[in-house]
């Protein structure tokens, strides 16, 4: 008789039906997942391309360095003369200097094109006395060039500045700063680079600033660098 028992199946309420696996992930969630995967893939590709470009650039720079063996140009100040150092009626100080500079290109395979827009200036204790510029020219391999650069300027605090210079002159040691900012293009074989800047500063110790008299440069110290 037990085998003849009737098992009743009771219907389950519609709201209590457990969700199937197919309905657990909505279309919007699938779209977000695909977008996230695509974004990660894009980032990975970008990083790979960036790293490859860095490696190629590094290898190119390394090869150029080995082939051309670049060296910084060398500069020295040979002579400084003053043709005018005058206190004007408006109490401004007018200065006119001439600086002789020797420029040496020590490279065997690199030429230097000196461009327009160079700036040279002479300073005394953070006060600008005069300024000028280098000529535009090409300096070949292993070339030595002597440049005579005229500098002129006017300072409105003439009386105070002239008094300080005369007082300093009594010591026989006057510190002057020669600041250099020169745009150049580098010639590598048949290639020519974009503009770079040669920046430098020379500390000069002179014994006098008297106009039209011989000025002795007692000491000089120069530092130069290249700014890309």
C-alpha cells in the first residue's frame, strides 16, 4: 500500500522562484566588464609602445654618443677693457665694455651654428652694468675662434653704484660676473639639431674699472652647461 501513496506537488509562489544562472548577470554588467577589459588592454598596449619608444630613443642616443663622442665647447675670457664709465646729468651710470672671448670647439665630428638671440651681460653684486650679444657664425671641427664683444648699458642708480665701485677699487680686487646665454644648433654629420642653449657664468676678479686704462684679470672661473 505504501507504493500507492500519491505524492502531491505544491506550486511555488512566483516571487519565491530562485534566479537561474543565466539571469544572474545583466546585459549592463556584461557591457561594463567588456569595457573594463578593453580599457586595460588599451593601457597595456600604450605602455608597451611607450617603453619600446624609450628603448629605441636610448639606443639611438647611445649610438650617436659612441660615433660622435660629443664634448662641451670651451670658453675663456682673455681681456676686459672699459671705454666709458660715466655719470650722466640724470645721475645714471653709462658703461661701455669690450670683452675678448676665446671659443674652442673640441669636437672632431661636430660643428656648432651660433644663432641669433644670444645674450651676454656683466654684473657687479647683482647689479647689471652692461649687455651685448655674440655674432652669428659657424664654428667648425676643432676650431678656435677669438671674439671681441661690445657691451653697453645704463643704470639709473648711477651715483650709488659708482661710489660702490670706487670703494671696491681701493682693495684692488673687483668681482664681476659675466653671464652667457647663447642659442646654438649642433651639426652631426649631415644632420642639424633643434636649438639648444649654452648657459654659462664666469667670475672675474679685476684690479680696476678705470676707463681707457689697462685692466688686469687677476682670476677667472667659468662654468658652462647645455639646456635642451
